[in-house]
C-alpha cells in the first residue's frame, strides 16, 4: 500500500515538534452493499475507501489528522500539520521500522471478491421469498447484504509495522406484519469475519423465518406490563445487557478520565458470584475478532469479571499510558477517519449451570425477554436502557402470553449484582457498536440469565 | 468554473464512453476540527480532511451506485463502470429518473461564515478550556467534567447530472458541548448542554457550562416514580428525540413501502388539537439550511401538518413520480457513499401561544420529561410504538416536587400527537443530525404510560 521509506519520512515529520509517539494507519477498503425491498433489488452500492490517519502523542495529549492523499507529499504534509498543534523539546529519535508477520487464525475459504453480485443478490431473493411465504400477514420484507475487504497497514515510531486484511460479511432480514391496522416488526441477522462460506446451510431461509416469526408473534401481542419485576433474558443478543450495563464502563476510554462508575473498583466485587464475563478478540472468524487490533497490538482474550470480581479493563495504548496498564489489544477504530480507543470485541457472560425451568421457579409475575433490541448507557452514572423486541409474560412460573413495546431501564451497577442465575446455553449475536472511535463490529453473547428485579417500561 | 471541474469532467467523459446517458455525481469535500479538553489540557485534537465522489447511473430503467475516495482517472472510470453494471441487477421501473433542471432561481444563501473560518486555533482551545473550568466552578456539587469539546467543520457540496443540473455551495458550522457530573455522597448525576452556530462569537462558554451543571445538580436525589398513566410535559429536548426517530413516518418512500402509519391519510386530521409541523430547508439561520437537496432540486418551505391535518409527505424525485406529484426537495444521501433517500431538513413543530410555565400550571400533577435515552432501541417508527428510558421532574401545580429518573415512558407516536393538550411558545432547535435538524416547543400530552416502581 505505502512503502516503508515513505512511512518513515511521515513518522519523522510527525515527531519533528517533539512528539513522544507517532502512528500511521493506512486503509484501503472495498465494500459491496445490496438492499432488497418490496420484492426486488432496491439498491446496490459498491465503493472504495482510501486514506490514512496519523496520530501523535505529546505526553497524554492525542493529536489526530486524516487525509485521502497517501502519497509521500500528502502524508508528510498531514503529519507536519498535526505536529504543529503542540511542541515539546525532545532529542532526535531514530525510527527503525521492522515488519511483524501476523499469523492470523481467521481463515477465509471463499473470498467475497470471487463471488459475483448476482449470487450475493440471490441470498436476498431467497430470504425475501421465505419471509413472505411464512404468513399472509407479512406485508413487507427488507433484506440487506454487506461485505467488505479491509486492508490496513500500521506503522509507528516504536518501529512497529503490521498489515492485516479483514474480510467481513453479514446478512440481515426484517419483516413487517400488518394486523388489525397496526404494524409490528421482526428481524434477524448474522455476520462474521469470514468469506462467502458463511452462507452455507440455508442461512438466508433461517434468518427470514425467524424475522417473520417474530413479526407475526408481536403483531398479536398485548402491551407489556410496567413496574419492577424479575426478568429472564434469553441467550445470544440478550448479551446486549452486559454490553451496555457494564461493557462500556470497563473501557479505558472513560475509566482513564475517572468518568466510569467502575473506575476505582479493580479487584472489588461488582457482580454476583455466578457472573464471569470475558471480552475475546481471538475467537476464529467471529464478527468482533481481528488478528491485530487497530493500533498493531495483538488481540487477546481478556477476562473482565471472574466470579463477580473485577479483574481487568479493556485497555488501548493511550488508556494504558494514562493508567499505567498494559494494552489488552483493545484499540479499535471504524476507519482511518478516527483515532482508536478501547472498545469491545466479542463480549460475553460465560455459561453457568442453571436451566430455564429452574429460573422460572418462584416467579409470580415477570418478563421473559426472548429477544433484545439495542440499548445505550451513560458510563458516568451507569444508567442504561434496552428495548425488548420479543417478550413474554411469566405468570406463576410459566411462560404465557407474548407482550410488546417494553424497555428495560436501570443502573448498571445494580443489575450486575441482581443476576441470580446464569444458564448453560451460551450463544452469540452480531451487532455494531458506536462510540468516539466510530462504529465497529462487535459480538454480544451470554446464556440465559435471571435478574431478580428490573424496571420494565410497558404500557399497562 | 466550479471547484473540481476536472473530476466532474472525467466522470461524465467516462459515462459517455460506456454509453451511460443518465448520470448524477455528488461530490463532498470537507474539513473538520475537534478539540477535547481534560483537566485544562487538551486530551485530543482531531483534524479531518475527507473528500469523495458518488455516482448514480441509470441503466435500462434502474439505478446503480458506486463511490470513490480516489480522484485518479482510472478510479473514477472504474466507479462509473461499477455503477453502470450493478444497475442491471435491479428490476426496471419507469419511476426511476434523474430530476430535470429546475427553472426556479437558486436561493442566495450565506452559509459560510468567513470569520469562523479565520478564527485562530488558539482561541478555540481557549474556549474549550474555559468551558471545562466554568462547568467545574458552576456549583460546589459538580465533581467532574465528563467532556468539554469544541468542534467546527466546513464543506463543499457539488451535485451535477446529465440533465444540466450543476449546483454547489459551501457551508460551515461550529459547536461547543460540555457534560458535567454532580455528586452528593454516592449519588452521581449527569447533565450536558451545547451551542451550535456559524458565529464563533455567539458561543458563551459560561452560559453553556452553567446550564450543564444545573441540569446535573437538579437531578441529584432523583426518585423512581410510581407506575401509572400521567399527563406529561415533553420539553423541547425530549420531543426532539422523538421527532428525530418518528419523522420517518412522513417519508413518502416509507409510506409507499408499507413502513408508515400515515399511509392513505393525506387530508385527514392526525392531531385534533391542531398542531402544525413544518419542514423548512430555507429557514434563516437554520443549522441545515441549504439551497438545494441531494439531487439539486431547489429547497422550499413545506407544511406537513397544517392545524392537525396531514398536508404532504416528504418526497424526492422517485417517490414523487410514484405518487404523480412534484418532488418536495427532500432527497438526501448519507454522504457521497450513500444512496439517494428521503430526509427532513429543518423539521419542527410550530410554536403555540402559552408560556411553558402556564402550560405546566394547567394540570394539578404532571411528569416533566427533560431527556429520553436509548431511542434507537426503544422506538419503532414502523409500528409507531416507543418505550424509552427517561429522566425529569414530578410537578405539582406547575411547581417542581422532586427529580425523577430510571423510569420509562411508553406510548404510540401517532396516538400521542392526537392527545396533545397544549403547545407552548418556546420553539427551539437542537444540534443537527446528518442533514436534518429538529425543533419543538414544550408540549403537554394528556396521558402517557410511565413505568417506575
């Protein structure tokens, strides 16, 4: 992509005003995006991103500049502009760039570039057909296919040079059911750091069926109750609870500023004894995995909480510098447009031993959240919220009627301590997580969990 | 002579060579600066320069899209070829067309503030530092500042097509935002405030900081309300959060695709209290005011809801052709990489006559909602349902009894519009979100479900 001699010249320019560290992140990314709507291909967009992000540290101060011009002139000019934002006196640094060869565990069997657009579109055609056939009350189906091949080259003033290629693909289906003048939706998606082999074994049909099923069930659901009650959150995307209630507050992004509720809680009990939570970037071909993070550090498997005790934060280079902690390979960014910061990868609650039957025992009135929508958190206060996209009442220890339109709210610190049971059916789900370094692919995951008490925002 | 004539020339030449007769190109060239201050030193300093071009090519009755961040001739030719080829994947439709050249004169606007552009970076750093200091000093209960940021951006947009449309404009905008944390024993609450403007001198860091601090301190000791149905005072910020999600119901495309509850309701009364909703791309001093839309169609002021009656949807050229009407100038792309869709511009509920205090006094008890969180999760513009985390105050006879948080408010957007009991006279806009910006006065809604204890 860019020659090492040019990278060195740009890094030297970046350090010319006494910066303590400089890094160049070069990116070239080709994307294909197809959308099916109303029974036909609605749009197809192909494109290429190309640019470089240059980052400098003056102590703990971070300067960042990006450009589309990756010629020697373009990179040096951008580096000098960034360098001028501050000044420190420092001796000359001799940068010796040595490339590290990555041994990526993420194998691609069918490159997405080898598959023609017609075959990609066919996945959407199949999903559309299956969802519409599911039930006559399905009135609209929207399906999207997306793939990208992202080539990155990272070089820094510590002499690191590393390259990585990330192939990602995902398919999502949304179905709308119209019943008695009202509309309800259902959706399902699947993605991975994989090639086209992801779509073997009827993936389009399975996603379509699930989306349609959810829309139909919810269109005949009554409104959810309101108030504090016990809640069982099913596996896979249920893991968004942990992601919002805890995950963001464990990123050094907010911990380093002291604006996270868990900033001073290392080694303390922050969750129930049955909770062990992990953030893993190494799992082969998972959606949130990469071989190297976006600062060139190897990704790791990081145990965040063990038996309820806080064991580790997710640490990027700058966060580590501020807190005196080693990087956990958690530095991530959406693209060359952003400076990296600590982010989640594949985050999950480890499986326990409880069964659904055991969890239901003793619940007079509660909520069974079979599928969660998204959510958000205020890391400074720990207050979070989530949408329940498919819910059921629990009445006298049994799952009864479907309910809709519920949100779960509460305080992250409280909910972690109210997880009473952790199930045995760990599963993962894909999502996109937004923060100050842009939108990055992350997995959430968990087995089913039982929360003793949470506020359900319904309408009754 | 317009900027990037060579680039547009190369694109249209490439199109001619491969027989692509209907082509639209949309170029953006932008620069932005972001300064985050922490403990009176800068924590981060971001300089962004990005530019790129996207094309839409009509081939055998359907559109294909491609974009490129490289302006080399080979990359531009490849981009046009990709768009031309992938157009054939979509089924043909006679509504697919590029807009003709609009003979309406292009409105003269001054969206680029020279003084902002020439403001030295030291002044911007100083402003952000002042913002942090003022927030910490605004109240003894303020413990920390979660962020103190100054940012600005400028950009050039140019749209041209093979029907002779060729328009360009420059704009810039600045913002300052501060978030503060108030602490009393173990109780931590946050509050934030911001300013968006083209005029650097209008940013008053002390005033923004005081508001952010007050919002945080006022929430200390917040309780969880008892669940039930309450009259709700939706403040500007809360209502704008809902509008930013539910404005989607006004998109003609969503109506045509069976994704909007406003289908078939033109001419009907949606809101019996007679609320008026306007979308005005020409709004003087509007943050997203622009002379033309993403297809180069001239901007206008549009009344969507007139005294509660549904007057119009938001249209682009394709949706307008489907309905046999003229485009309303609401074509939008999420940047040069995006496809042409529909989005509001300056979208707002028109002010009523009452003062907000009088609206609050008109009911014996109400919950005033200051902020809604997690809207992307709890709102469904297709069903109209919302269930969102909220914070605010319990009001008794218009007086604040105590703050409230960790509760949810639920309802259905259209049903809520129909149960608006009063509209105050304090229309205010919040910061832009993409090419849209939402505004609202304070509203009183007769009964929404509150879930707490």
